[in-house]
C-alpha cells in the first residue's frame, strides 16, 4: 500500500511564529519518511483542500523549510473560513473526502485558534460519520492566548514581547518630553475578548510608577469617571501617563469603546480606534496634550522581536503534532504544560479537540489588580517567562531576510466544480 | 584659571539614538579632562539652563554613560521651547549668561533639529552681542532627516529601519490573508513636511510588486481620484495593497489630510489620523476590508531595531562636537559627509550654524517616482545604507535594559526668580 500523505493548513489570523510550527511539521514529517508521505499544504488554509489547491512542500529545499522558523505570517496563505457542521453542509465534507482520497491524504494538521480547532474537530468526525479514516491533529496558534488547556498559545509570547518592549520604549520617550509637551500616550493593542496582550505590557515595568500606568482590559467594564480620575492622578504623580488599551475594551453593557462597524467572516465585529477615542476623551475632559499609536498588524507580524520561548514552543508543537499522528492518535491537540514559573520549565501535553473547540479563555480574576487597571503578581509570574529570549532572524542590507516559498501546486485530479 | 565647564542639552522630539550623541559628548569630554571641566546636562533641555537645573554628569559611572549608547529617548529630558531673538527677549539671554557664569560654563552643546540649531545659533551670538564668550556647537538630531548640509540626521536611520522592517513584516501578514480577509493595510508614519520616513518604507521591497505599493509623501499633493485608481489596480494585480502615508500628507492647497487641530510650542499643527482617514475612504469608495496602524512614538523610540549606522553616526557627531570645541571652533555643527553609496563610506564635516538654522530639506524631485507614489533608484541609493547593521541593546528577562541615570542636580547659586 502507498504511504499516506499529510495535509497541513494555516487558519485564521497569522502570527510571527505560525511558520515555525509549519517548519516543525514539515521537518518532522521528513524524518518519518517511512510512515508519512508528502506534506501538502493548503493554499489559503482549508480553502486549499476544498479547491484542491495543494502546495507540494517536498519541492521546497531543506534551507527554505528551515527558514520558515524565522519568517512571520502564513507562508502558504491562511483564511478566515469556518466549516459548518457535517449535518448542515455535508457537501463540503464530501468534497474534503474526495480531495483527500484523490491525493491519498490520511493525516490532517490544522494550525489555528479556537474557531480553527472547532473545524479540526469537525473534520476528525469524517471517519465516524462519513466512513473516511483520517488522523486529525490540531496545532494551537493565536496571539490572543485564549485557547484553553494549553498553558500558552504560540504567537502570544511574541506579541507580548513586542508590546512590552514598545511600551517600555515609548514610555521613555514620553517621560523625556512631558514637562513641556505630550503628557499622555495611548497604545492600542489586539485582544477582542481577552486582555492577555494588553496585560503583557505590564512586563515593561521594572520599578514602582513605571509605565504602563493604566491597562484597559476587555474583562473589566470601562468606567469613564474612574479612568479619568486615575489619568489625572498619574499625571500629577509622574508628570505623564501611559495607557495600554485592548481593542476590545468595553462598557458594562458589552458594547465596544470603538466599534468600526464591519464584521469578519466569523461574525466578529472588526475593531479599531480605541486609542484615538481615549486620547480625545482625555483632551476634552482634562486638557492634556496626547499622542496615540495603534500597533495593529505590526504587533503580530513582528518576527524581528519574537520571543525565543515562543518560537521554540511553536516549533515543538508542530513537531509534536506529527509525532502524535505517527503514534496513531487523532482528534487531539498538543499543548504546553507548565512545570514551573521560575526557573521556567515546560513540557508537552495533549488534549481532545472536542474539549478545546469554541472555549475562550479570558484573564482569570486573580490576574487583574483590584482597581482593574493593572495586573497582579500572579499574572506577572505567568506572563514573564513567555517573553524570555531573543531569536533574531538573519539580516541582509539592514533588513530581515524572510523566506518566500515556491508554493508549487500539485496537479488537480478532480473537477474544479463540485 | 579654573577649567571651563560644558553645558549639553537635548532639544525637541527625542529619538532612538540622541543618547548615543550624549554618550559621545560625555565620554569625549572625559578624555579631554585637561581642557574641559564637567559636562552639565540641562534638565529638560534649554529649560535646565534657564531654571539653573544642571545635571552633574560627573556623578554618573563609566558604565552608565556607556549604556546611554543603547538607550532611546532623552536621558536628561528634552523640551519644546524656542528662544526668541536676543533683541526680542534680552532677559532670557542675560539669564543664560548669569547661569553659565555662575557655573563657569564656556562650552555649549545643543543637540536638536532645525528649530534647535536656530536656538544654538542665537546663543552663539552671546559673545558678540552681550560680551559673554561661549563656544557654541550644534549637534544634529531629527528623525525627520530635514536638516540641510548633513547627508543624514541621527535618529532618521533608525526610524527608517523600523518603518522598512515593519512594512515588510505587516505586508507578509496581509499577503497571507488577503484572499478571504483584509486587502488593504495602511501604515501612518511621522514626517510633517518632509517625506523621508515614508520614503524609507520602500526599502522593504526586494522584488517587483512588493509592498509598499503606495507611498504618500507631503511633497506630492494628494489626488483622491489617482490614489483610488492606484489602490484598485494594486488589489487587482496583487490581491492586496499596502500603503505607507506620512502624517503630513496634504492636499494641493497645503491642508493636511488629517488635522488634529492642536498646535505645539513651535506653532506646528499636531497631526494624527491619516491612516484611519485613508482606510475609511477606500472602504467607502472601493469596498475593501482594511486594517491600519499608526506607529507614532513607537517608531522613534524603537532602539530595539536601531540602525547600527545611525547609532555610530550619532555617537561620532557627539564626539566631533567636543573635538571642534577643543579646537576652538564655535557657531558650527558637525555633519555627515557621504563619500560613496555602495560600499557606503562617510566622513565628518562641519557647517556654520547660521546656514543651518530654519532651513528645511525636503525630498528632492528626482527622488520621487513619476506617479508620485514611490521613490526612484537615486532615492534608494541614498536611503539604503542608512539602515545598515543591527545594534541590539542588552536584554534581561526578555526586555531591553535601558539605563536610567541618577540625574543629580548641581546646587543652585542664583535666585530662582529672574
């Protein structure tokens, strides 16, 4: 019998290290040549399977695959596309089976966040429900750090490091100018429902009264009067005030401070603009001169300042996914299990996809300071090791050298219309 | 006779490398102990002289001064404060003389941009107009790169590198998602009247059709119809479009695309919000899903991704300032003189302050592409070497270690009121 091939896809928002997971998958699969055939990557995620657009990773050199570890974004393309349930859309699942069968694919690796693990879980039911045996392994990825059962999510550590470093640097800037110029700096960061990214900015602090002075988390309802009082007292004490706000900062009724109005394919509201909104509020109520920044994609693409811990874990989880498949496992996701905070030690674990799907892990209450504007010592113990270590990409001519793959598609075997 | 002391001040917006110039000044002054006494740094720039708030840098250890080279922002505080002319405000100049006399200061080093070199030039006339002999040396600094007579300005190379790296990274992100999600990414960068920073984003390109696809420079009047046509054709060709816009992007009548309405101490309009304005325009006229980022202070404080060339030149100019003073020069500013583009070679030069003051160097016409949305090969040859080399700060626990000085003030000798 022909050796079975593997399908690997990147799903949802990309990160600085999702390609490190891809690197882990492909390099490990190449080591298990006897048990696993070619890794086909989906062009634009699961759409690549539906459209029979399969990238033949065996055409990529050892050097190119190794360079994925250093390259941000999704090298094969990602997508925001959510499969319905098998009951609701059996045609889509039948198409997956047709494509997988045509290319002898019996391993399915899906690299994504909560929505994607839900998709992976549905695909894992193909065997039971539609009689096509497929080993299905999820690989965690999300800058939001909101997947359950894994101590942390690849992508988060690097965003956390970017945000902590940027906050430390911008705060020094504001501090040196505040006597005659800008007194308020607002940095808007990602995090729709969970405040992990904004919380990580607190790692910039090394002494009392260090920035950030105020962190706005989606978990804490925004109270305008409390907020303005805190801003004024910060300026009085320090001469300036640095605020880091989650894009998902919200009022008690769940409405976002800044709602851009459009929605993505998953029905999530597209956010943006909390920082200018807060800056204008402070200006109008307190009169302080302000600056604001919105990091947006810069934060999740910032491979140049990636966390070495994050890169290492992203790779390890990709590797573990292949090893779990080789062991015969299915419908599981490898996880990071923390052994100790300091010194930081971790190992790999695993969890059933059915338990992961559609569960969102927010910041626990004991991680949020009493006044709601900061984090506790417990949160700091959790967050600190995730940004440890630098893992600089190679540079040429002053710029990081990121690999671009050939991304050669396999010849189609099926009709384009289905 | 007592050895004369020196006054050093940081002025205007701070940068990732202005402290490297301070390091050059102080380390070099320490080498010329026989000819130069203590370097007193102004607390918050020239205000430190007016208020007799003089920081005694001799109290700082060799290690702390050396660490200034790695530390962004203004270690002694900077200010936005413009001296009037001697004729308009003789009291202010008399106060400077009183303070300098009280502390035996006969060397004056002023580290700043165009407005600051104008101040330095006025101070250099104290001898002629008010009979107080003072050697006055300007040290160039500005992320805007708009000082004349110097090939480049310390601070610019590091912002240029930050912007080029960030554009390359964010563009990879957009490229991997564009088929089913965001098609437009707008990055807003600094540059009020000169487009140097936005232009530097073009260094992110390494192949045809690479991002950024559109650069909006203040030098090129914004034409909405041309712009939208270009955006649509980019999306058609590449599947996505990355735009880098100067905060100073403006209409033909000189009004800014986004005018926040407030003004700084120099009477400059405080800008912000070009990126969301452009994104909303594209959404409403072309319907594309967008993301936008405003880098603001993050770009000029980003010591973590500083250009090694920039750090080296910032230090060299600080050093040269002291050496010029030792040689007996006054009313001059050391400059960078380019010898060749590739391999990049440069040397130090000097220019009279009177020629520098209040001259703004915009992008020359032959640096701007025909359609106004990009740069020419000549611009690329000019810009490329300025981002060469990485100069990483030391890290601990995942965070860059930036020095904070003791900043011990000298005892006042004069009445506080003047």
